[in-house]
């Protein structure tokens, strides 16, 4: 493929990503236990990460809606699975954070079990975006989730958040340091995307990557 064809192909991919995430997106369901999950009618893309990593902010940035998903400075604010319909083409899922949270141990235990049950048994889950705070890198709690996803054969993609708050060197180091770990994590997607919900860094690239999962026939 020559350079012009490559550029045209990339622009087409970006255009489909923009079109998908420009569609109407609205909250339609919340689940506090595995029994009241909504029907798995559409391809689902879930967002997980440590408490306060920026899941809700990233969903807002992807959809171009400032208050679609509720954000908070208080770790553990999201305590259920929140489902958003994206243009009747896909479902976005905002998951409870893991790790530190300002909530009772029993409540943390309940929503942690819900998250794990969902990841193991959701047949229409196309990919999980595993968010990593660029300022802190990959922690033991992140690796624990990766191991569980590997065992359940759930494809996940590392997405670095708050990348505008660190240098490009730090971002590159996180990606480079993950390479030796990749053989231990066969379900991990090869591409790591650095993002910032404040500056829109990486948002177009992530939209493109996720849109391929939703409208795969467009990319054959």
C-alpha cells in the first residue's frame, strides 16, 4: 500500500470512529447484581480501572458529552454497572472502580463480585478498556484483573488516562515496561493508547480502535 492509500485508509477509519461516537448516547440501565443485567442485544465495550482513574471522564470525552457519565473526585463513586446506548449500535459500560474506595468493606465486596461475574459471563462483551493512570503506572491490582481477564479469555486494551499530566517519556516507559509482561497476558490487545479527557489526546485513536469492533464489515 502506497502512502496516499494508507492515508486515505486511516482517514476512513477515523471518519467511521467519529460517526459512531457522534451518535446519540444515553443511559438506559444500571445493574447492582448479575440477575438484573440488561439483555445482551448489542456489542458491549466496558471500561474498568482503579478507583478515580477517570473512567467516567473518558466515556464523556469519547461521546462528546460532558455530563453523560457522572464524575467525582471521591474514589468509589460508581458502585454499579452503568449501561449507555450508543446510537443503537453498541453499549458502553461504566464499571465500578477497584482498589481504594471510600465505601464500606461489604459494599466494596459486593460490587467487586458483580464486576467479576460480569466479566466472566457476558457473551456480547467485545472488549474491555483497562484504564491505567499515567501518573502511577501499572499496579498489582491492575495485574490481578489482567490475570482474571486472561483466564476468562476476555480481550482487553490498556488505555492510559491523564496523559497530559506526565511527560511523553513517562508514557513511553509504561508501554515499554509492559512488553516483557505481554507473554504472560495473552488476552491483552497489542496497542496501548494514551489519552487525556481534558485535552482530547488519543480520543480519536481510541474511537477508531473501538469502532472496528462495532462495525467490522466496514473494515474488510
